[in-house]
């Protein structure tokens, strides 16, 4: 299964090290491939460094693509993390 959704970065400092680490922690439990696209750059979201290279600031729109058997729960977990501002 493949899911694609645009998600807004709501936390004040954007996708910095703490949110990137939380995303990678969420994805450690996932068997799906997860990619973030921002400003025509697509990265594998299983890597903190890849996420940080996007330099996505507050109110940025990230296109999240999840491919795999557990795509639905993986996407739901990511949406919740973005919606709750990564618990900041």
C-alpha cells in the first residue's frame, strides 16, 4: 500500500534535531519505506541527517510518502507527531 499526504510543520523551530529524532524513533517500529519531500528534495525519513537537510521551518508543507504493509499505522503515527508539535 502507498499513502501520500501533505503535512504542515507546526512547531516553532521547524524540523530540528528533536523532531527528527522522534520521527526516526517512530519509524524504527515500521517496516514501510517513508520519504519526505520539501522544495523538490526527497529524502529517506529513516535518517535524522536526511530530515535535517530539508531545513523545513514552521508552516512548511512536507509531502509524506509511506509505502508498505503497515503504511496506515505508520502514516497515522507521523500525522499525530506533526499535529502535537513533536511533544514540544
